[in-house]
C-alpha cells in the first residue's frame, strides 16, 4: 500500500514539465538525464499511472497534472515557510506563474503587478477561455479566466466585465459596410481575428442575426497588433473599450454598430493555499480590476 509520494521524484516531475525536456531538467537539477528519467519512471510505477506525454516540450497527462500541481503547491508552501523564518535565501525572489489573456495584459493587468513587491512573475499568455486549463495542469498558480466554475483545488473571485466595441477604420467602413444592412455586410467583409481559436467576431455577427464573420480573415496574435491591424484597415474587429476609446476620439476608428457591444466577464482563480504571496497578488489584481473593468 502506497503511504507517501517521494518528494524528490515529485520535484523532478515538476522540473521536467517546467523545463520542457529531460535534458533541461537534468541541467536545472544538476543531475544526469538518466537520473531524471529513472525518477520519473519510478514515480509512474509507484502511482501506476503514465504521468508525462513524451512530446517536445513534454506535457503532463491528466494524472501528471495532479502531481505537478501538488509539487508546485508544496514548493510555494515551503518558500513561504522559509520566508516566515527569515531564511528565504540570498535575495532570491518568489516566482509566481500566472495565466492571463492578451487583452487584460495589454490594458489593466500589469499595473496590478506593480502593487506587489518581492515577487517574480512568470506570465503565460492565453485566451481567457483557456487559461483555466493551465491551472488544471498545474502550470500556473493563478489565472484571469472567463470561467466562474472553480478548477478543483481553486477559489474564484469575480473581477468585472471587459467591454469590446465593434470597430473599423473609417475608410474600411465606407468601402465594405456602407451598403447592405450590417448582418448581411459583415459576413462578406474582411475581419481581423486573434488566432484560429478566436470566434469572438463570429459570435457578434450571430448576435446581429447574420451567419459568420467573413472568409477573409487576418490572424494577428497580439493585442496591440490586433488594434493596429483594425486601425490600418485590414478588417473590422472587436476591440477592448480601453484601447478603442482614444482611437475613436482621434477619428482613426469608427463604431460600425453604434449602441452594440460585447461584454466578457472575467474571474480570478487561484490555488486554495494559505500563501501570503498569493493573497497579496489576489488583493492587488481585484483592486486594479475594480478600477479598470465594468461592474
């Protein structure tokens, strides 16, 4: 009967996931790749589960994600304990991995981080519909997400709503959207999307009574680049209110459906740990969101 999880093996599993390969994990742990492989295999034998997908980079399986999350929580608690004892090491900052969507990162999230001292942030940029998956895999300790359903072992706080406005460059609007009704024009007009997972523009067209956004799609996978692409006239798009406002005032963007918008509810999810670092970060994020987002 298994009574404990060997901490050396669990920490090795975490190193492999964080570093991406067995060789890189070996270098980080100052052991041989063979030792890393043996520890992971021993842990898999002990648990009776396959814990890693041997891809490049490696990814945890569903069972592996449980142990990765445990290892990261253990490291967080250990670091907090050393800090409370005044033995936190030679000035080494506490590292906190966080998942955040690109639009929050480009508008309101970074000022929240400046409210917290003594932490080193490792930000993972991902769509708000997918950041919760990084929590499940144990790759991050906290996330800005659109899901109100807590990931197992996590707490949830509402942050507010991010408003998106349907906009286009004025010349683009005159050329592509000035003729037929908007529900008919948008499915034929070029559109800007963040990436192939981004169906936000399609959802807006459906809510207007049309089908899907146009077949000509420009993929621009950065928040700032997305706004620049729309302002340059490549296509129309749903732009965060905070980014669209100044460009609307300057006349570089125009509303294509006045009085219509889309709001995305955002939530803060984090591990259920009695961690001063996570508590301070959560307070800073929720305070900043209260000022920047719609309630």
